[in-house]
C-alpha cells in the first residue's frame, strides 16, 4: 500500500518576536511535532530571513555556477568550496548525482580531523564584489533561524526551550548552494539530481526555486518506486521571503528514539529547466555525542533503539561513503 503524507506549511511569524514565550510558540510546536512524527518534512513561511537577501544569494549562486569550469575548480577545497558535477552519489550503487554544489561553513574555521578545510572563495573578476559578504550574510541569517527552530523543536518534545543550546555550542554548520541541470526524460529513471538519502545531521533548512523536483519516500523501502511524493515549491506573496523546507536529519531521529523521522528524499529534475536550491545543515558542534533523550525513550516504549554516536564520526562516515559510491558506479 502506498502511504502518502501531508507536508504542512506552518506560518512561523511568531518567530519574528524577539523573545516569544513557550505559550506563544505552542501552536507552531504542535504543528511541527505532527509533521516530524509523520513525514519528517514541513515548510515554513513568514520566517525571519530577509527576502531581498535570499533573492540576492540565489542570483549570486546562478552567477557562480555559470562561471567557466576552471574558475569554479579554482574554488575547490577540502569539502568546503566547489564540488563538481558527478563528484558523489548520495544513494548506493547508482550513477553519480547530476548536480554541482558550493559549500560554505563558518568563515575562518577548518576541521582538519574531519578532512574539512576552510572556506574557499572564487576570485573570478566577473563576480560581484560583495559575493563573499552576501553568502556569509545568508549563512548567518539561516543559522539564527535554525537556532529558533531548535527551541521550537525542544518545546514540541515537552523539553525546555533551551534544551539543545548545549549541542548548538560551537555550531559549525554549512550552507550548500546547489545547481541541478535538467535531466533528460529518458535518463530520468536512472540519473538523479541527488539520489535517495537521509540527511546526516540534525535539521535541514532548504530553499528551493520554483522548478520542483524534490521528493520524499514515505516508507524508505525503495523497491516501491511509485511511492515517491513531491515536496512542491510553495508560492508566497510578492515581497515575502520564500518558504523554507525543513526536514529532520539522522541526529533528531536518534535523539527522539525514532519518534521524529529522518525521511529518505531525492531530487530528480525532469522539468527541462535549470534548478537551484540552497540547503543549510543545522548540525551543531562536531564534538557532540548524540544519544536518545531519556524522555523520548519513555515516550517510545522505554527501549533505546539507537546507539550513541559522535556527531563528527557519523557525518564524516556518511560523506566518505557518498564519495566512494560515486567512484564505484562510474
Ligand atoms: O536541492 C534539494 O532540494 C535537496 C538537497 C538535499 O537533499 C541535500 O543536499 O541533502
Ligand atoms: Fe538531503
């Protein structure tokens, strides 16, 4: 049987209030809880990001990806910076993903024990002078919003609003600018923009353009190929910031002992158009140990379903796997 889920759109304008009380946040916490226990996906509107900044970040992303390949390769680093078309495969045993991306973490920081170098900025003179400051401003706005969402998620689990603050200390999350060229219709079945995967960290905040192509798999059992369900772009009034797709990653699934779902998703771009998106992986500090929260264990029957993991180890392991899989399948 095909299961399909409603992916709710939650108006989070209450987050524009600088210090909302738990009772102000209760209505959105309830909607988010209901989404997280079913599809693991929800979309938010009327949030705190600036519409003009988001539009400018998309414009600069298009400019970056349309540079000559040499200029993009000059911005290739260790994990951060440019990642060329076909560099990895999110799903095992498939063709490499038909996408290119550009990663930006916290400026001035590298994490050599994870093979992650510092940010690498393109130097092509055709890019606007404020390329770097715009991209960093985007990252810092989405980071601030992710912190607010973590406190709503804490409330949604009947925890204190500041429950995740400790975990967010030393936050080293990365923004990922993505470009998916159109996949030919006849190759669509095999070639994905990004193959089926779950997100490795805590919470992902993704802005997609109007092209579409993001899909979730409600059961995760991929032999049921008819079960893929679209996460449609949401239209917002002109001048409003675009909707943000939020989804639960592996850490929140683990913390909640499976109550919240890290759902399998993919991108397949059969629109005939170029597709752009900007993901932000709100993963907290990399030295954290992630284990099921006692209260969530009680809520889910009293038995711990997941082992403790180190954030660093989990994320690094899954990254390495995605690169190894791209090599195996080429
Ligand atoms: O571009 C998208 O819509 C999804 C990207 C994604 O799933 C990822 O980077 O993990
Ligand atoms: Fe993803």
